[in-house]
């Protein structure tokens, strides 16, 4: 193998640039040529490929977003689109690809591997919803962004004796809401993995008010319901007035935390080593604070074995 490539795909996550940097510099250290594929799989189809040098990734480790930019590609999901991508890889002499992104990006990596181009996945998503790894690149930074917001909202909630509903990202996975809610001392946390009962939420709010509590914070993952919908329910069923904060895309931006920079560097370097070994259809990850690799599955998704315990703990501590 003489030339490999790296691309970022799907939603951006803080630390993607650190991973790109690690891939490029580790590849050059291993005496590979390395190309950057811009705008994800769609850029690959369109031939947006450029050879990268050491200086190409200078001064990016501290930057959020991705220098390679990202895009979603409907075309790549078709056999015809993947064939175009394969032709571009062959045209540019690329023999392996490091794919940095989430579960959809990993499925694309698996498809290219099936077509004869070994691909290694590097998990990068603030949702932390990739099976096979305890943590994904970007989760720690996004988590601290959310916690910082909760702390500031709590100041206002306390000053004005109000109940706030904070909506965070997490369509299918509630890691961001759960970790932020527990770390931020939220009274109620709603995540897609756990059932909720409106009467229980109301009872918790009333119990807090009954013992003199002057404010409350409710964290809801977007996959459960919009914050506005929950506010309407609480008003209609219990005449409880709430204020809403939807954090939105602020959670995906910003300079990556030290932890995200470190694991991104570890993941990126290990991905290059796996390509050097001729491995494809695999991803790197972290288990018990160690770097691991595992096979990418067609049904990639998150596991929630530990989430039930954290969820229970959050309720016990917010009585």
C-alpha cells in the first residue's frame, strides 16, 4: 500500500481536525502518501481529492469543525454512486481510506471495503452512539458545552424562581442529555432509551416546590420530543409554567477539549496502522480506557447496558 486517503462525513464534531491531523502525520511517518477527500462521500464521487503534506494539517488540532468539510450524500447510497466513488479511488491511486464520522459513515466504509478498498472507521459524533466504543470524538467537548449552558441557565432559573426545559441533541441516543443532566444536577432527564411518565415528572416538580425548591431544570433529548411540546404538556396537565432553551448546533462547535484531542490523535494513528496491516471493514474505539478495534456491522448502533444505572442514579440524586 502506497497511498491512502482520509475523509470526514456526516455531522461535524469537535476533534475531527485532530483526527485528520493524526492520520496525515502518521501516514507520512509510515512513508505513505496521503490524500484528503473533501466534502465526504459526495466529494469522493465528484473527485475532490488533494494530496496532503505535513504542513497541510498544521495549526488545526485546536479547531472545531473539519478542514475537509462534510456533506451528506444520497447518491453514495446507490450502487451507481458507490461505483463512481470506486472509480475515483482507482483514478487517484488510493488503496485504503480512513473514514471519520458516525454510524452512517461507517456503513459507507463497509460498502467500500466490500468493493475491494479497505476502509477503517474513526468514530466521531457528539451523540456518542457508536457500538464498539465507550466514547466517540466530540462527545466530551459537546458535553462540556451543554453543562456550561445548564450552569448559566440555572443562575437565571434560581434568580427568577422558574422551571426551565433545556433541549439537547440526541435523536436516537440520550448520552448527551444523560451525562449533562447528571453532571448539571437536573431534576428530570428524558432520553430515548428510557420510558417516561408525565405524572411522575409533575409529581417530582411539585414535591420540589413543596419542600421550598425555587427552581427546576429539565433536560430533554430531541429524540424524545421538542422542548416546546413538553412545555405545553406541563401547562395543560398541571398548569406549570416553564421557560425553554434549545441549545441546537452550538453543541457541535467550538475548540475540542483536551480529551477529544487526545483520543482523536490515538484513533487516527491506530487507523493508519490498521490500513498498513491490510485491515478493512473495521473501526477503532476505546474500551476501558484502552484503544481497540472491532468489525463494522451493517446494523451498527448504540448499546445502553450502562445507561439504566446512570438514569436511576440521576433520579435518586435529584429528589
